[in-house]
C-alpha cells in the first residue's frame, strides 16, 4: 500500500496537469477560430485567382514560361509544412511520415530529393537527413502573405536555376475540427489549369484585351499563383494545428480525470487501511491493559 | 451616371465592394481609367495608387502587386495589399521609406541583385503609401 501522502501529492499533481491541458484546449479553440477566420477571408481571393488563372492559361503555350517548363525529373523538392509547436497529437508526425514515404519512393526511383521545411517540427525532424535546403521556422503563428512570398521566391529561384525539376508540397489539410489529413499538392512546374466551365471559358478568351500580352501577364501571375498556393497550405496547417491540439488536449484532460478518479479510490483505500490499523492498535492496547 | 461595380480583394479579405463612377489604377503600361460598361480587359497592377470616384467624392487606396479584370461591368482587383489613404500611418510609412532607401543604397554598393529588388519593392510600397495618404488628406 502506498503512503497516504504520496497518493495525495500525486492527485494534486494530476489535477494541476489537467488544469494546464484544459487551458491549452481553450487557447487552441480560440486560436482555431482566428485561423478559420483567416482562411475565410482568404477564400474570395483564392477563388477569383483560380478563375483568372484558368481563363488565362487556356490556350497558352506553356513551354515558354520558366515556371511551367516540364523537364526530365532528376531532383524533386518537397516542401514540408508543419506546425512550429508540438502537443498536437499525431498531426505533425502524420505529415512527416507522408513526406518521408514520398522521399523514399523518389529515391528508390533514383531521383534526388531536397527539402524545404516550413514550420519548426518538420525542420527539427529532417535536420539529421542533411537534405534540408532551407528552413523557415517560427513563422506559423503570425505569418502573412509576404512570408509565403519569401518561401515561394526561394523555391522558384531554385527551380529556374535547374536545381529542382519538380516541387511538391506536403501539408496538413483542415477537413473539420475532428479530421485533419496530410495532403500532397503539386506546385512546380505549374500545370495549365483546366478551364472549369466550358461556357465561361469561351466567353472570356476571345473578347479580352490584355495588357501586356497574355504571356507577360502570366509571367507576373505565376509567381503570385505560387504565393497563393503556399499561403493556402500554411493557412490549412495553421487551422489544422489548433484543431489537432484541441482534440489532443481534450483527450489529455479526460485521461487526467480518469487518473484522478483511480487515485482517489486508491487514496480512500489507503486511508481506510490506516484507520483500520490504528483501530487495531487501540483495541489491542485496550485488551492488553485489561490484562 | 452609369456606374461600375468595383471590387478590391486581398488575401486578408475584401477591401472595397461598391458601385462607383470611375476607377483609375496603376496598370502595367501606366495609369488607366475605367468607366461603366468598359470592354473586357485584363491587366497587371503595379504598386501605386488606385482611386475611384463615388458621389463626387474621391477615394484613394494604396495597392501593391496583382492584377485586375474587367468584365460584365465589374472591375475586380486582386492585389497583395490594399489600404485606404486615410488609414495609412504616415509616420510608419516614412520610417519604412527611410529604411528601404538605406537598404537599397547598401544593396547597390555590394551589388546584391536579390536584396536590391527587395529594397526597391519596399521603397515603392512606402512611397505609394505616402502618396495615397497625402491624396486622401486633400
């Protein structure tokens, strides 16, 4: 039987842990709301951008643009977007294992792999592989468009220099508060977008006046398009991280409750045992006095 | 007077959605104006000042990097940032301008291409901010 005081101390300890996990849960849910709002605000821009891209790229000669150039794939670059902080269940490790599987697959095909890590968790994990070309850490909390631009500029320059022939983004997609899944997005070379609606497309391509020429517009638009994609992936990871943390902290809090319940029972038993043995002593002493 | 629907959308949300009389914007080939029922048109946008007139009142915005699309009597700007002139913090823009100038000078000295491009872009943004703020005050 453990001592009374030991059990009591342990109960106190677990109670404090549960207070922390509960607080973290609440913080995560508040931050999730913020992240979702950010996503919501980005949506109109994203949609309009995609629509304009598909209008423009229909009937474009893709090969002339450096960011759309399809080459023999010798080096694949993986952009791994994770969160900066842990304690969010298996969220980051799911992304990391997806990326790692892809890495092994490409290497089995005889391709070289270089990595860009956005978010501290991925950077920490992949540092030991020595394949990380650039890391962007501590930006997942308050990132803005210009952060995404910096990342995409880095990727684009590397691609245009011929140091990578294909770029894929691995990130955690936010499906709902309960479900976040790793997702792979093809970034470079940018594929011509299939025009979504046939009637929309025909209406547009003929009648438009372009300034400058469509090709030149594309040269401006494609890097912006990359920014949009990276920013979008970061937004998804931001929201997913908080949702995953909420779930993880909720589980931790209920595990704490179970533990407190068990420990309280143990405490009561120990207390009862102590009382019983004290009673035995008293009774034994009284018997002895009677003689 | 016939009006055109103006929309300015940034990654952090829509900034303007309104029926206006005329829109003037910094296009690829220089400033251009758009009135109601303009023919379909697509242009890239440089960092600069966007202005529009509604009810005889002029409004000024600083915009940076993006493009615009005109169709069906709507003009949509997709830009990386957009701020109303009256909301711009002039002091901060001044500081940003000085910082960008200093960086540009440094980059020129060391002939760093990338930093130079960055400093130039930052300088353009700061100047566009100051100009929009000044126009809005008048």
